[in-house]
C-alpha cells in the first residue's frame, strides 16, 4: 500500500516515518509538512520525496498517515477520505465532535479502512488484558491515573503549542478512554474539574451503569507521576500490566491492521468511528470543566 506522511514533528520522527519505512507491505511515497525545510530533511532521511502541496501527496497514495496537531489533522483527514484514501490518524481525531463525526462519515460512505493511533491498544499485553476484562464482565467501576511531566524534562512533546494549550485532557485523555470504553461501554454523561498544574479529574457514567474516573496531568510533580488502570467489580480487582513503550512497533501493528482491513479483513477496533466517540467524550469533559455542569452524551454513536 502506498502511504504518504503528513507531519514532521517528534512523533513523525519517532514512530510514523520509521514504521512506514520498515513495513514490508508499505511503499513509503513521500512527506508533507508545514515547514518545507523540515519536510525535506525527513524525506531525505528515508529516501522519499518531499511534497509541497497537500493535494499532490494525497493524489499519489492509497493511504495517509498523519502526525499533526488535531486542528491541522482534521481537515487533511477529511480531504483524504473524500478522495478515497485510507486513514491512519493520530489521537485525538479532532478538537470537536462534529469534525470527528464528519471524518468518520466520509470513511463509512466510501467503505475505507481507518486506524487511530491509540498506542497502548496496539501492544499485545494490553490487548490481552482488555479482552480478559471484557470477558469477565460485571464491572462496577474503572479508574485510570495517568500523570507525567513533559514540560521540564526536555521532552520534545513539551514544546508542542497544542499540548501546552489543551493539556492532559486532550493529549493523554484519549489513551485513558481507549482503555475504559472497550470494557465499560459507551459514556452517556460526564462531569469534570480542572485544577492547577494541568490536573484534570473526570467522572464518567457508562451506558451499563458503571462509573469510571480519570486523573490526568502533563505537569505532575516529580513524585506524583504514575500510570495505573484498574477495574473493580464482581471479579474483584483487575490491574493492567505494565507495557513497554515502543511507538514504532505499535504503529507497525496499526499499519498491518489498516492494510488487512482495506483488503476485506476485520475492521480495526480503534478505527475512526471509535476515535470520534472518544472525541465526543473529551469535548463533553471540556464543556463540563468550563460550565461546571454535568454533560450528557448521545448514545447513538
């Protein structure tokens, strides 16, 4: 499958470009970026062409991989889907539920394949854990704590303007939701509060009655950092195992899923329709933080 890469930032360097270049079933065609010099450098590193126009690269490929901020990703993804291109998107799909739904509708209308890069969902040990949790059932609550520090430790992600503006709710919130939704089901209402140092707490009611809580921060104190996923219910307590962080390998799995789906295989569980459901919950949490109210979410997704 011929792929074009949109984006030249840290994620494109760490995950997207290496995964595309090394995948045996991919022809890595080229790179487009908002900075032509950076696009040229990344393209040269992998022996592909740098494209100056979005439409030109879309027209040269079968699928697009996008490693751009959500507000930049969304319109490019929509243009690519309307042109009949398969989509490998980053999370969150967009900053609004309407934009995410529009992309998902375009994918559905054209029977395209899509995958959203929820990294941990593409790690076998995590996938096995979620399958076990779903099979056990009877869960009354879920809890995800994801607190880290990206603004003072030299992380390249800390320099990202959208992460500085939107914080952990929109950056790591998608990963948390990608773990609770498959086990507890769709979210029907949320309430949330945000405090200093990007500390966000969200309380979610799921369609089956279970409650989940998310504690998220990209600006945690040094001794506060932690990642934990726990489900509690009739089967007792079930904690997610630690997973090794290898984004290039995870993206390779995503590419394989996309190619298989495009060939008539199973639809990936973390497709753009799932990504749109995640975006809807994030947007509802943001509204709850802003208004101080509980926000209902439609269940027709």
